[in-house]
């Protein structure tokens, strides 16, 4: 999603420049803040030109992503309204509106609007990016693959398409191919694109971590943080490396750093609470879980929420399985991506509904994703169904990834003894 709005920002900025909008940058400001400053000057100098409002809307979306502050999306919506009042049915403005919906996690609405735009202009590159993003979040992976393929074919070597191809390859189980796509995207960036480079380095590190290469992952995360200190995604991923290395105290420090300021959203607090628990700081973990629950419940009625983390909190920490299943069902109604299905399957499992749990977790694995936590869930669900052979296979796959969840898989594996007649 972030790459979509960055690409749109560049396109809108180019359009604004063509209409005489002068840049007004400051090295003390983030790229989004610079964009907001430029756009506000443009709308002040030329209040009847829609291009300035488009620039403002895209910059505000970028700022929302930098700060995790949804208030910037509301401001972006207002800028879009002003742009459309000046130029009704403006195609570029409507693309920006779809990006706002994606940022707000209004994926069904975003998909519907992107499909309408695609019918109007069937060869627009970024509309295919918007389609891909919405379809991925909703679990429409075949449609997402088709849209991403269109992106690649429309313009060979374009960065937005590489980024989406990387995400899909990971979901389909090709982590090495995902890394290669992300690397191609990184090679197309220039040194001045600091945030974009940090984001891609973090994505590349994530792929290395997913394949169990913690050393390579750490180098990439450190490189991202050298480029952009305190970058939240890199901090969170480096903390995962520390957890995989059983350096839990260091993981806590990194996650506390990520949680400072506006980045202390529910999902980040959940990661911190789990790390505190691993570090043996049980009282602090209890407080962090309580803060997480309070904050996440306030978000739970919105599409941009931490409901999946709430599912695992109620399942694994609070021992409130009924609440876990209720939360999982609410998410399942409107999105069927692999991570939502995994949470739903686990909620079913802890409520003793293992027939349906296994059906859901097998739908996840059928996509091709190789994730240690998902393999652990699949193994435990299969074990509960009495299928020790399948359980052992899934748990061995979790162990082989040497990632978060692998250690627990080893514990469960040690408890399984497969009778010779089943071997």
C-alpha cells in the first residue's frame, strides 16, 4: 500500500510542477512533511487549481503512514473533496481516493472503486497496483496475481510492479523469488529516496528472516536503520531477529523504541508484551497486554484495527476463547487473506472446533505460504484431530525455517511419538 501512494505522490508532484507549483523543501522535514508544505503553498497561491489539492492529499496519506495517525487520512479526504469540486471525475484524484481507502483498511470499497477506474482506463499502471493491494488484503490472490502481471507487462522493469510481485511470491511460498523482486526494486532507487530504500531493505531483510537466514536479515535491517534511524518497520523486524537469537532483552529495547510516540498502535504493543514475557518480565508484560487490549478494543470497530492480535491475545494469553472466536468471526466476514484465516482457524481450535479449524488452516497452506507460526498452528490442529503424521510434517517445516515459532514447534515435536504402523 505504501508503495502505491509513493508512486502516486511522484506522479502528482510531476503534474503539479507542470502546472507551475514550486517546490518548498526543508532538510528538517520528512518527505511527507515537505510534500505537505509544498502543497499548502500551492493551494494558497492557486486555490482554483485542483493539482495542489491532489499533492496535498497524497502527502497527507504518506504522513499518516509515517506517524500511524489516522487523522491525516481525514485531512486527505477533505483535500480530495476540494479537488473533485474543482475538477469533477478527475481520474488522478479518484486514484488518490482509493489509496486513502486502502490506508484506512476499507478494502472492499477500495477494490470496488479501483475496478471502476480500471474499466474507465484499462491501461493505467497504478490502478493495477491499487487492484493488487486490495485483492491481496481480501485474500483474492488469483485476481491479485493477474493485476500484478498486468503491471509487469505494461511497463517492464517498473518498481511498483516488482514490489507487488515480491509480496505475492512470498504468499505463494517462493521466498527466494520474493527477495529477488525486492532487490530489483531496490536497485531502481536512488540514494536520495531514503525512506523508499529503508522500506525495501526492510522487506528484503524480512524475506531473509522468513527463510531462516538471521545473519543476512540482521545486516539488511541494520542497513535500513543506518539509512533511516528509528524506522519503525526495521526496528520491529530487527526485534524478531533478536527473539530468534533468544536475545529477548534487546528485543524489548527495540520494540520499546518502536512504540514511542504515534507508533504505539495496538499491534506494536502486542509484540512488545510478548517480548517482555519472553524476557521474563511478567509484571511488565501483564501491564503491556492490558494497555494493548484497551487500545485495540477502541480500534476494533474500525477496519484499521488490531483484531487479529486480539484473537491471539484472547487465545494464548488471556484464556478467553469465546472472545477470540467472536473477534475472529468479525474479521472473517469481510476479509479472507491468509493471516485472517490463520487467526480464525486458531480461534476455532482453542474453542474445540477442530474440524472447521483444520479446513481453514488447510485453505491457508493451499496458497503456498511458508510461515513458521502458521505451520505450528497447522501442526497443533492436526494433532488435535489425531493426525500425528500430518502434525509432525507441519511442525518439522516450522523447525526448518529457524524463525519465530520454530522453538515451540521443537517442543511439540518432542512430545509426539508416531506409532510404527503409521509411519
